[in-house]
């Protein structure tokens, strides 16, 4: 059981702050900001984060600074999430994680190049929320329950862990219940994922199907998603990742289509038969 969370003094970055947030949420231990002793590095009850020159999860050591320059971009948060078996899910569902790894291990210029944006865009995305939390955290030498910064960091860690837990549950749910459709259409085949109505239902069916597709590495294959409409007995049909060949405004005049978004990214239908749902997908294909 971790009884102390230790990270470096001085300036704080997003990766070490978030790594500490996750550890606070998991263990509720106090935080100290100073260099670790040799004894603390050996003590698995002390989580040593972003300092110490050691990565050894069995001893609760989570530093990446000793990795060589050709090592894939990694940060302290990556190491903590990996120790909890959450890293792969976080890469899939937290779009901000990989840029944070790049920024911390490669710096802003290379991160901007990797993202394909001007260097100035990196600072343009800074928020006063980020700046204040990092500055206030950096000013502390110790934090414990009751300190507003500590309590806020606990909330951040709890929300991140809860988000990843729910995302994983939804993936497993869709994997158990969904069907993969390959719909012939002329010389083409339209790939779709269909989630039928279940009891109990998925609480966020469209999000659940999207997470499943990303987690299974199907993003370059799937064009359409079909999921239970939470407001009626029918289904929602949407284009996955704005697939360019689907435009559901093309089916708005169909008698069983209750609503079709003018931008064409989705429609709602009272239809429940898979054959009819596939017909609507092919009708929206161009």
C-alpha cells in the first residue's frame, strides 16, 4: 500500500501533475515535492514520480528521464497508467495523452511538428485552468487531504479513472452484443457495426460503439454505426468519423425516418428490422 507520493520540486508539468492525481485517487496518500532518498526509491510504499531515474512499477518508481532519446515518447502519467493496466485504453480514449507524452519527452517544437501545427499553437491551447493548477501545485512542498489543491487533484484523478472504467465496460458490452455488417452495394461493400436493443440497455450506445471501433483498430474500415435510439423504439444511424461517402440527409424524406441532420452525419428512424436499417445505409451512400 502506497503511503507517500513523492515527486520533484520546482516547476510542474501536466504529466507529473496528472500522474500524482491518479495516485491520489488510488491511494489517498499525502504528496511531498522533493528529491527522493535511496531508501525511498527502494521502498514500494513510496511512489516516486517523474524523478529518481528509475522505472520499476514493482517498487512504485515511475520516472522516464533515463530512457534514451530514441525511446517512444513517454511521460510519468504513461508509466502510472500502465502500472494499473490502463495505458492502452487511455491511448484510445484520451486524445490529449499522446500530445502530452510528446510535449514532455520531445518539447514544444517537435510536438508541434508531429501535430502538423505552428509552434505557437501549442501555447494558444493553454488554459488559465492549466496554468493556475500547475503553478499552485509547483508552489507546494507538501499536500494532503483538506488542502484545496490536493482535493481538486483527487477529483481529477477520480474522474479520469472513472472515465476509463466506464469506457472499458462499454467496449466489453458492445463486443458481447454487437454485429459486424458487410453490406454489398454495387461494386462496393459498406462496413458497419450494429448494436441491437438490449435489456438492460447501454447508457450511451453511440459513444459505446465508437469506443469499441477505436479499441478494436477498425477505424479505417467501418463507415456506419447503428445503435438503439434512446428517445424511441427505433435506431440511430450515423457515419463513423465523418465517413465522406455517407450523407443521411439523403434519406430525410423516407417515411420511417423521423429526423435526419441537415449536415448528413446521422438520422433517427422508427425502423427496427436489420434489413431496413441496411437499406437506409445504402440509400445514404454516394
